[in-house]
């Protein structure tokens, strides 16, 4: 699947590590957030999205990994709630 990066949606990524995930599947407030320019291939991330207005930020609950950095292609690898 390819992320659409030029359509008003801002993507953020949190490395998928046990210390960043609460029991309910949500992130801890101090979890590090990285941008699309900082992600690495074949590493699991928690996907966070927001709009260009910046009025809200949503954790959709999916974990992903990148399969192609140039094309921003991802593969869904799981859910944060089932971790």
C-alpha cells in the first residue's frame, strides 16, 4: 500500500517498542515521534495521522513497516491493541 503524502494528511511514526505502548494500545505521552524522512526499511512503526489544520491527531491503531522509502510504500503488520 502506498501513502498519499500530498493530499492534506500529515503522517507521523512512532517506533513500535513495548516501552512506548500502554496496555490499552495507546501511546505513552513521551513516545518519540519521527517524520517520513526519518523512517527506516523493515522496522515496525505505530502510524499517527493528522490533518493540515492540525486541529487533531489520531492514532489509528495499526502498526506498519516500510517496504519502499522512495514511494512511501507500507505493509500493515498488526494492531497496537493486540500487542
